[in-house]
C-alpha cells in the first residue's frame, strides 16, 4: 500500500540532500548525458585542431574551452537537478525576464561576428547568445501560465503564452534566426497540445507559418538560397552540405579511422553545426547510432516518468524541455544528412559552444529535477482510492 500511494522510491523526511537526490534521480538519463558530453570532447579532439591551426591558436585550444564550459554546464545541471519543481518554476520566470531583456537589446549592443545576424554579445574572452538561454526559460514560463490557466478562475494562460511566443518569434526572425524561432514555436505547440487545447488553433498557426515561410522565401535572398540548395537534385560538392554528405558516405559502417578524416579540414563549422559528419567519417555508423540511442533514451525515459506526474506544471514543463531537446538534436543531424535545409544549430552536449553547453545544462538540469521520483501517487491512484471509498 505504501508503494501504491508514495511511489516505488519514497523520500524519507530528514534525509541528507545527496542521498535523497541519488535515490530519486533518473540515473539512466543522467548517465546518457554524461556519455554525450564525453563523446563531445572526443569529437572535439578530432574536429577542432584544424580550426585552431587556421586561427593561429594552440592545437587543443577549442577542446580546452569546451571542457571548461562543459564543466560549468555540468555543475549547473547537477545544482538544478536537486531543486524542487516550485524552485525550477521561480528560476525559470526570473531567467526568462533576464534572457528576454538581453535578446531585445541585441540590436543595440550585440554583434554578428561577421555572420550576417546579430545574435551574440561579445564578452572578450567568450560570446553569449541570449536565445539559447531563452528557450528553457520560455518553456518553463509557458508551462506555468498554461497550468495556472487550468485552475478554476485562473488566468488566460494559453492566450498570454501565445502572445509571448509571437513576440519572441518576431524578434528572432528579425535577427534573422529562423532555427531558434522554429524551436520556440515548436516548444509552445507541444505545451499547447499537451495542455488539452483544441486542435483548430494549431492548424491555423501552421497555416500562418507556411505563409510566413513563403514571405521569407520571397524577401530574403539568404533564406531562399538555403531552401533552393536543399531542394536541388544535385549537391554542390564545394558547399558545407556537399562536404558533410561526402564525409558520411566515406565513413561507412566502421569509419576511416581516428584522426584520418578529411572533412574537418574543409568545413569551417565542423566542430559545431556539422560535428555529426566528423563522427560519421572517423568512427562510422556505429558511433552515430550510439549518439542517436543516447538522445532517444533521454527523451523516452523522461516522457515515461512524466506520465506518472499529477502536477500539471511538472508534466507540461518536463515534456516541453524533453521535446525541445530531441528536436534540436534532430535538426542538427537532419541538416548533416540533407533531410532538412541548412540551419546553424548545435548538437546538444556534443557540439562546441559555450552558450549552447551551459544552456543545455540548464535545460537538462531542470528536466532531471522535474522527472525525479517524489512521494506522490499516480493519476490512477486517485480513482482507485475513490472506488474503494
């Protein structure tokens, strides 16, 4: 009876924080995240030396920076994973306010680093991309608004979250950053769907997105070039997609060997957007399958644990974070194998990037906190107890 009401991993009052955290955390998910980080360092050793040589830096300069930023990300992840859902909610609201202000001020104080889109703040020793930190905070805030709207006499949470989503997507499109805008829109759609809302508005939004994509194609030469490159039957071997496609084909099942790959010398973003091409060329399909399996395990286990949650906020926020994590990985790998148009987006915990790593640590830390076992019954237990009464 105790296990039925309180779950299979009860929390003992007065337990020290670390033992209680270890008993309640999803250790499979935690292990997969740590393995992904180790794989990222391994691939960084292969992909980043050519870039360091071109920039006149030490051979493993970027690997060392990735280790430092990754260490910070892991510390943040472990700290957040020990917190309660209510604390995660409060931090998410405060974090959203800070990230949104930083995003709005980009046209004034931001820089484009010669890439044509003002997305970063230059800190001298590193750069800071507000949109990376905005994503997890936006999901948590929207989950709170929508869950509050489910209560009797609650605020119109779905409407307010929709307004925030439109505002953020508009700012991101103006940068332009269509990839992050798509992730924000997708995350909101997941939360809206899970909250039990009607499907008609989702179809209406899909139509508006299609219309917006058409307008962007007609008005943006950069956007049109990427779409045309994706739709063309022949791939130019001198483009990034051409180099990545050739590398994946050359890698085969077992790869060409550690350090023997050539794509890292041709791709300027081999250590970030096209890191999966380096993995496929040097280590073959085996490592790619392992990476996909790690992402799938994190997402599936998280969603399965969330099905046992009775708190609407925890279910919504956890599902939104898990789905956004999965879609970002899918977009990165899909671009490399030409299933999606070219879009600069990192592979979570694997690609190089300080903002990406630390923001990933925040997102996954919050997800681990929301999926911890707690002294609560499952939804079905409520009906079971009522039936006995």
